[in-house]
């Protein structure tokens, strides 16, 4: 049977159909079964990706290319993930500064789902299953329909937007769009789905570990508070002032100035050995890094008095 050459509109239209089916099933199933429901709906995504490929008469090996990755590709993927993680942290903090209550609700909801079952089950359903099932949809079938697009940045941008929309949460759109764009770049550079899956799995694993640690810390804090009879005082001290999020954003912007270099280094490792890196990439990385650093310094400088107050100091104490 002759394979049909698909266009981007095939992928986008199929994505819309998938989302309608997914949401019709995901909302009631996840609402009733919680984390187990998440696992069931992840399997639904995998089935829909395979069915879509078969309906459009596509070679499954081309839609879902899987092969043993080289060690330098694995290392490059991890380096690239570190850079993208820093950018996502900046995006998360920016959204928290702009929408503190909404982001708090989103974070609490995600933590509740992740910590509702055993850690190992959470890792399997929240980290490993999306790495396979969601990637089959996005870096598998949908990206396959973009093969005819010559400009990589267009593909990366559109795939990022699609991945952001897929998560159906306005508070998470910016972060997930960045992730979708970065994972797409890894796939474009390697043509091997194992590496986007690795990226996705590691990225989802970190929040699980953070949630477990934070939950343990919160429990310990409550016990200490109860034993000392200082419940209100201790818990109030643990709460973040809204300005603290802005200060944290400043610090993360400054720290994330290294992110573009990490992305560049990861890209170098992902590209075939001997293939030269475009000078344009280096220029973009340096400019973006400078913008991030300057933005961070500006925010920190603007809130310097507040930072001193948190340390119990003032400008007079510093002789200023």
C-alpha cells in the first residue's frame, strides 16, 4: 500500500480530533480514578497515535523511529534538558509573579495527584508513560506531518504551541510550550524518538521527586509546630511574601543566563559528529544569555531594599 505524503494540516486537524476524544474521556476518568485514570488516558493517547498513523497509511517505523542512541546523544539530551529546565523555571516564576493564586492552585492540584499513590507508581504513570505515549502523539505522528516544512524554527514554534495547548491549563501553557519546542528540537536533530522520550521522562521525574521532598518537609514542619505550640508562627514564617517570588525570578533570570550556552552545547552533541554548528546559533545564545542576565540584575537591583529587609538589614547598616 502506497504511503501518503502528509501535510502539517493533517497533523493539526488530527490533533484537534484527538483532543476532543481525549478530553471527553480524560476528564471523567481522571476525576473518578485519579492517578490511575491518568495512566488509562495516557494509554489512550498511544492508541490514537498508532491508529492515526495506520488510517493515513503511514509506515510505523518512519512515524515512530526508534533505535539505540549514541552515548554522546544521550549526554547531549541531558545537557539540553538542563538548559531548558532553567528556562522553564523562569517561565514558572514569571507566571507565579503575575498570577500567584492561580499558580498556587495549579501546583497544589498537581502535587495532590502525584503524591496520592506510591512514589514508584507515580514515577511510572507521571514520568515513564507520558514519555512514551505523549511523545508518540507529538514527536511521533504530529511531527511526522511536518516533514515537508523546510524552516526548522517554524516547526519548533508550532510544535511548542501545540504541546502547550495539549496540557489545557493556561497557567502551564508557557512552560509546556517551551518544553514542547525543546523536545521537538531534540527530535529534529537526532531523528530518534528514544531521546525525546528520555528528555520527557527526566523532565517529569524531577517534579515528582521535588513533590515528595516538599511533602515530607511540610509534614515535618507541622510536627515541629505542634510540638512547640507555635503552629501559627511557624507556618506563617514558611509562607512566601508575594515580593519574594519577584526576587526569586530575578535570581533565576541571572542564573539562567547560562541556559542558552547549555542548549548550544547540547545541540552540538546531538548533531552528527563533524557537522559544524551555525554561527547564528552562537550569536543567538550569547544575546539571549545577556538579556537574561541583565533582566535578572535589574529585578534584583529594583528590590535590593526588600532583600536587605529579609536579612534584617537596611541601607544605613551598609553605610549607603
